[in-house]
C-alpha cells in the first residue's frame, strides 16, 4: 500500500490507541497530523511535568515513534525514543524520548517548534501537535469510585486515577476549564480532509479533546469527513462493561450535535449489531465492520496496522 498524496488527515487521541491509528494512517496518506492529549500525570511524563512545568511528553513521544518509517533509520530511532532507563537512580523509569522532547522545549522555548525538531530528527511521516498549549488535568464525576460507597458520586482528578477507577464515569471536565487549544491544531483540523477519533482510552485519551471548546468547535465545523475507530475491548476500570455502541453513546451524550460520517469497528468485537447501528444513526454515521485485530496469538486485543490501514483506505476512497 502506497501513501496517497493530497489527502490531509488529522488523528486525535493519545497513548497506544493513537499510535495504532498513526501506524495505519501513515500507510495511506503523506499528509498526516496527530493532535495529542496533554493530561498524563503518571510515570516519567508526570515527573517531568511536575519538575519543569512542561506539557507531559509521553503521549507526544509515542505519536512521534509511531510515525517513524519502516526503514533501518526509522526502526532504530523508534527504539531509541521509546527506550526506558532501568535501575534505581534518578533516570530510572524515564524514557529517552521524553527527555529529548523536554530538552528541545527548553532549547526552543516553544512546544510546537520543539516537537517539529524532534520529528525532523526522527524522519517522522507526519506532524505531532499538542491539543492544548497548557498541561491539563482531567476531572471526572464517578459513581462508585469508592468500593465502600457504591452509590456515592466522587470527584476524581487525574488521568491515572480516572483510567483505573472501579466506578462509572458520569461526567468529564478539564482543569483549567476552557483551556486554550493549540492554534496549529485548530488550523490542521479546519483544513483536514478527514478527522479520526479513537481508538484509545475513551475518557482519558479520546473525550478530553472534545471538552476543549475551541477544538471541539473546530471539529464540528470542519468540512472534513469525521471517522471514529472503536476499541476492540473495554479497558479494565475506565470502560469496564462497555459494548461497541457504548463508546458512541458517550460521544453523543457529550456532543449531540456532532455529526460523524463513519464508524469503523472490528466485526468480531461487536456483540449487538442492532444497538451499534442505532448508536451510529444517532450520530449520522455509517458503520463499517472489517477485520482489524492482530491475528497472532496473544495480540487479539490490539489493532493490526495493516488491517486498519486497509479500513482507512476504504473509507477515505
């Protein structure tokens, strides 16, 4: 499959879900932009965010790594930026890519310029942008977060806490409220031919983009084809018990006026096709069911980049 010129695609999300989309999309377009969440507060990203006051670099690093080429240069740099230091010293747990991004932010004094320089160094097949120019904290109202009080609603702060909650997320906001969207991300969304949401951690990687008012408005008003890629399996904690259609119901509850053109799902991970079709209809979307998961043993819960590329190529044709 050869990347098609002239087809501008913007993918929004974070973590492994966004990386899966990017690995697929770089096979079908040579004009690709990733708009990445900046709410991570755990691990190496959380430490760098706290110490230097920077955007958490981890999801941005993963997006850049996913855009590395399949040649020896790309594969080598992908491994290098993903390398995580071991031991028990001050560097233990840090990813080299996180340190590199933070260093270039200090050198350039600008988040977008620093990411562009890292992308150039890696030979990335696309551009990586933050969704916001300030670090974000996700705030959720969660029913049953405290197992001892299953009927109580708790306010839970932070990506790590929300991602691992045993309760049901009822509502999502951001701190600061109405944060500034990255201007370059707004421009990319408004000029895109296609916008992709998902897969990924629904409340902590996908939905936060839609709680940034200017970014949500740009997505809704863009003339682009809007595509949602559904997760293969629920995430333990955050989306335990979700069926395929539940992800769309959450999306509709937050933005009932947002129109989606296409929903891509793996045919083997849709238990209730009738409910999926109803939820797609609420958003104005057409469901497209294909083989998307990896075939190898132990990887059935992961999207296969080549299969997902075929799905994108089909709906973007």
